[in-house]
């Protein structure tokens, strides 16, 4: 889960596994795989870093089973 801030200043959490894309229109808009969109105050680069941090915390980015065969050579 990552914390994000609504435009009114309220903080809530999103499950980063369901984030499909993060865009700037100029406000940061997060689109989930369900089609739900959230407009937040947090900048795109901060959101992206939180997503990476979350993936690393659940060891999603360090799973050897997702490496390609080229990585093993």
C-alpha cells in the first residue's frame, strides 16, 4: 500500500499492485486496473518512488523467477 494525498489534503492509501498508470494533467492522476481514477497532490516522481519502494518491500522486484534467461548468462 502507498499513501497519497487528495486535493483537499486528506491522506489515504492505495494498493500499488492495482495501479495501471500515473499521469500528470497537470494534476497527478492515478488510474487503477479497475478504471477508477484518483487525482492527488503528490508529484508523479514521488508516487513512482513509493510504488518502487512498495514493490521492493514485498520483494516483487527481487524475485528470481521473474528474471529472463538472458539475466542468468
